[in-house]
């Protein structure tokens, strides 16, 4: 009888350990919503731990579901016009973003912080302007979450740039690596995370990388690369160099409207009103096929006084 009892106990222990292993895997893969603290209860208290786990799992699922429904009631849709007026979000994001102003305005601190965590857990790169606004929150923890998220986003941009810069140094003629580096630099520049001297440095690197890419495809030049170089030079304030590239663009693509529009942008940066009107007159005489955007820009500048 003693031997049979011992066998039963060992069998029960083995079954319990297998069951605990399954529970642990389900927790780590997020199939179960209970925390890993509950797992230790299941492991160390056979039978009773499992009996307590079942209602805990049910309650956790109900809480999570209720929280998701609460978040849904604060979708951006209810205040879309206000967000559009501030120019903070593109239309295609309006139905998917938790409005941070609503979250910050919630009286309950715990709920407010949970909103912040939900925002950060999404693709935070899309919500940089919202996170920057959250940095100014009176709630220290919310401001801390926002600052931490922004630092992580900035770090991810820099790591990606560093990765492709290294690859481009090792393989300087690899067009794919250069294209990836150009894309990474462009995203960082457009992110709104960097300003002044840091932005200037990244734009200089962007220009160098674009030039390197153009040299690789000199036999079959890509007009988009030329136009990007010119636009970046204008943003850098190097209008004399931009003019040199513009002349090349006019010579290579005489039937394109883009060099004309870039020239107008450059003259605007130079505060050259008469030059803008002169360029418009020359463009009209060129009798090019113009896109709707080009027509709108020309109409706008034509209404301005020299």
C-alpha cells in the first residue's frame, strides 16, 4: 500500500509540473492575461493554486476587455475637427489614435497613466507630436513616460542610421544599402525629433549620401534623387549650390515641372519676390503640361505682390 501511495504522489507531482510548464508557456506567449506572480501560486500550491487561477484568469480577461472598451470611447473620431485644425494628425490616423488630450484630462491618475502606456505600446513613431505634448503634462509620471518613449524612438532612428552607415562603408557600391540609408536619414529628418545643429548635421549626411547614390547611377540618373538633393540644399540654406544642381536638372529634364517649382521654392527662401514672378512667367511661356499641384502653386504666387 505504501508503494502504491508513493507512486500516486510521484505521478501527481509529474502531472502538476507538466501543467505548470504549460501555464508558464501560455503566460509568456500572452495567451493568458494573468501575471507571472500568479504562476508562482499555481506552482507552489498544488490543486488550490490551480483552483484560484481559474477565477483570476476570468476576472483579468473581463477587466482587460472593459478597459479596451473604455479606450474605444475616447477615439479621436469624436474630436477629429479639432485635431485637423491643429494639423497634428493625418486623416488616415484619425480613427486609430487615442487622443492624448482626453487621456491627460481624465481625473483618475491611474487611468490617465494607463492611457499613456497604451499609446506608448502602439507604434509610437506615428505619435511623436502627441508624445512631445505629453512631456508638458502636469502629471510627472505621464511626462516621464512620454520622455522615455521619445528617447527610445530617437535611439531607434539613430541605431538604424548607424547600421546602414556601417554597411555602406563596407559596401560603398551597394545601391540597396545606400537606398536604405537615404530612407533612414529622411525619416529621422522628417520625424520632428531633431532641431537646429543636430538637424543640420543629419541634412549634411543626407546630402553626402544622396550624392554618393547619384554617382552610382550616373549613366541613368534618377530625377527624383536630383530633386531631393535640391530640396535638401534649399532647407540647408545653400541656395548657391542648389542653383548649380537646378541648372543640371533643367538640362537633363527640360519637360519636367519639378525644377521650376523647386526654383520658386528657392527664390521664396531668398525672399526674391520679383524672381518668383519672373520664373512663373517663364514657366507659362514654356508651355509644359502642368499637374494640378503645379497649377495651384502658380496661381498662388501669381496673386502675390512683388
